[in-house]
C-alpha cells in the first residue's frame, strides 16, 4: 500500500479561459484513445473538455489530460482512456483549457452521489432477481470556503453560476495525483456562519460526466 494522501497542500483549480476549440475528425477504439483533430496543437499535460461528443457518448462532458501530441499528424492521446469497447465516434469538439483560477479559501469538502441506477431484467425463468446498471447519479462536491469577495476563483464560480455554464475542475494533491471533472457550479457568494466564527461562503459543484484520475 502506498502512503496515504492528506487534505493538505491540495490545489483546487477552476477553468478560467479557453483556447480555440479543436474540431475532432476521429477517435480510435484503442487503449489509449487517439484523437485526430484540426486546429492549434495543444501541449502534453494540457486539459481538454469534450462537451458535445456524438457517437462515442462515453467521452461526452468529460475532462481529459492530453498526452503524446503529434503535430505532424494532428493526433493526441486521451491519457489513460481505454475506448476499445466504446461506441463509434461521429462528431465533436475538444476545448483546451488555457488558464485556471486557483481556489485559496477552501476549509472543508464533502462528496456525494455517483450511485448507479438499475434496470430489472428478471424473467419468469429466474430464481434470483437480476438487475443491470444503467445510469449513475451525478457526483456532487460541497465546499465550505472563507468569505473573500476578491478571490479570483470565487469570482469565476459566481460568474459561471449566473451564466449556467459548466467548467473544468482540477484537484491536484500533494503527491501530484490529479482528479478532474466537468461541473456546473452553485455559488451565490453569500456570507454565512455563526457568532465569533470565521465568515464563510458555500460552493457546490455537480459533475456532468464521469471524472478522471491521474497518478
């Protein structure tokens, strides 16, 4: 077992600006998935959002770390993503995240959701009920933050709350591991708390696709 990771020296970043979207022309069924595209080459280690993938729906509304960019052939790999058994790609775009705003006021975080729903496929011939997982409930993350109206990330979260625009979110832990997802924000910026305690404000993020974890 590797050493445990602590909630200390953790960076939480929210996408702030985007580069021009890439037009995806193909995505291979392979391990890892290889994306063919037209547009400006991203850089290895960049994050891209796939917000509107048609056909290969397993990739829709997810954030990926880019690897093995080959500018001569306009291809890149979705790091660690095995698309071998995915449905066939039809069309879509990839949106590179150009800059992030760092959250600097988080004191606590709670996660919920991510649970499967099941379809009952039991027949009259079965003795044990059989259920097949179908969709998952969205994962939700709630932050308690110190109230700081000047914090750049908080301003960004309030802005995307008002515009109802999902955004890339990246947790980077002290050992370099990263947890990334695409989420809507609920952040009013309103202060809350109790007497003689620090003034806080609450932020909720609800993921729109499965997350990715990078070691």
